[in-house]
């Protein structure tokens, strides 16, 4: 995609994995209380951005399956533009941007694609529009876009609590991941609404990171509704600790070296797809927002 829009600067929007995901309960407003560990990987979408001075925010290419009204890139840019009026007044009405998206991450995959796209737009436009919002300020704005968006602004491997927005940085050992991509799009709402979902996992204290810690409480529900997820988990479990990320559909296993991960990838049976990616300690755009 970048070759078709040479006027754009292109920025990474990395995927995340939930190394475990526990459901502790449900609030009165319907949101679920979670504990999870988020880890970024060096594979994801790319966002092309060029700023405008006429207040127009538009996308310049279509994303299959994402209409303009639900496009998180556009929603993030418009939310930041509106929020900026409280800082720079009427000048905010001139802030604009053209946005292009190279979509690599499947929709409904548990990799946080749309959330990561939104966070990249927030980080880049905060910098390009010279708004000077701090990380914590951007994270508050990000939460209004979705529960997973703040972690991409936070920008580090993190232990997440609450609905996933209370974040504590963690250290995790180097790892390479084989991520399998079942060709189904999972409805997160459907998974969390299931009567089969157990919502009473005992809370953990903030852990020193331990490989193999916890499990994904959504996995049993997702595999019952989407048998392809179970088929991919069953195959990958022959070669490691296979888990589902988020509410699915993608599943993954971690390895100490790239060679190990690629050796398993080479055994993939016909009809299964996947990619190998390195775990990241920090989001590649983390320095675009200050912590003060």
C-alpha cells in the first residue's frame, strides 16, 4: 500500500497478544472485570498520515469490512481534534488529516488491530499537530474509543486490570511467537454474552512475569462457538503451550528463538495459516508521547 501513497508518512500499528486473560466478574454497567498480560509483537497494520490545515479528516482508501462510521482511525482523529479545542480553542477547527490504512491484521482476531490503529493515529497526530498531550491524557481519551486502545498508548508489556485500562509495566523474557489465523471473525460481544462464560476466576496479584502463567477464560466459549479455533489450538498444542489471544480467533505459542518458531510454522498442514513475530518490550511509537 505505501507505494500508492508516496506523499504519506507511514507508521506501525503493532498487534498485541494476551498472554493470559482472566474474567473476574461483571460490573453493573455490563463491562467485565479482567486481568491480563498484554504483549506487543513486531507484526501489524501500517497507518499513512499526512496533515491538513483545513479541518478535514478523511480516509483515502477503503478497508474491507470497515465502514467510515465505525473506522477507529477516523474516530480517533476526530476525538483528538474535538478534545484539542479545550487546549488551543478555535485553532483546533483547522486541524485535519488524510489517513490511509494498510490492513494486515484480520478483523475479529483478538490481535487488537482496530485498537492499535486508533492508538497510532492518536500518538502521531498529537505529535504532528503539536498538541503536547501527555501519555496519561491520551490514555483517558483512548478509553472512550475502546477498552484495548489505552494499552497501545501506554506502550509497554503490561499487566492489565479493570476492563483492561489499569496498566502496570512488566518485564517479559525475549520470545518469538507463531500466531495462527483461523479464517473466522469472532464477535467479542457474543463471547462475553455467553451463558457458558465463567466469570469468577480468582484475582492474581501483579505478577513477576512467569511463562505459562494463567489461561484464557474465553477460550472454552470461543472454541464451542467457532470449531476452527479449537482445531488450530489442538494442532499447535503438539508443539508448545498453545493459547487463544483476546476473544479469538487467533491462537499462538511462544518459543525462545525464531528458528524454533519457524520450524513449527514449516509443519503447518494445508489450510492453516500463520505468521512468526518477535515479542516487543515497547511500542515502536512510544516516544511520541511524554510521561510528564
